[in-house]
């Protein structure tokens, strides 16, 4: 299945933040939308990075309270971002996540972020495919016994 086909089934809206947002703003967006990461975009939806819960926690654990209030998302976001396109397979996305040790991939189309894909999405699809295969095999065994 392609990423584009998967995304059409999920009907999720893209949540993003801007580089100038505070860390509190970013944390509130992540929490309110029950997501673990989001792209950081300029006004034209051009992605300049990605920020995750881990980025925020790591920063809070290693930065003094006085300095935290002055930090912005641009100061803590990851700028070396691996991404996929909607025409790539879900299997390709999962392999990229595994190879680069990331749990979230931005899906980029025509130079703009179109969606986010998580490792949970790829695993849920893999589980569904395995369950479907089990049902087909079970039905084949039952049919063979009757025949």
C-alpha cells in the first residue's frame, strides 16, 4: 500500500508549528492533538524541521528555567529530517524509520509537507495485513476439510 492510499483512509489533518513558537506552544499543540511530533513550517508550508516530545523533554531536562522561557522551537527542532512522498510504500517508510532511528516521517509533496506518518501507523497496517492473511488461511483450511 502506498502512503498516499493509507493517508486517504485516515483523514487526518496536519498539525504543525512555526519556528518562532514557544516551547510551551509546541507542547500544547502536541498534547491537544495527541501526537508525538510535528513539522516546523514557514508560512508557505515549507518545512524547516521537525519537533518531537523527546526534543522538548530533552531541552527541559538540560536547560535552566530562566533560559527556557526565551527558547523557541527553532532552537530545539531537528533540522536533518528524513521524509517520504505519497507515492512511496508504507514498507519503505517503515524501513526509513528503522534505518534512521526515527518514529515520525513527514510526507512531502511538491516541496510542501502534506502529512505526518508515525511508526504506529506502519505497525497498525502491518498488523491488519497479518490478520487478513490469517483469516484467508483459516478459510482455506476450513474449505479444504469440507471438500
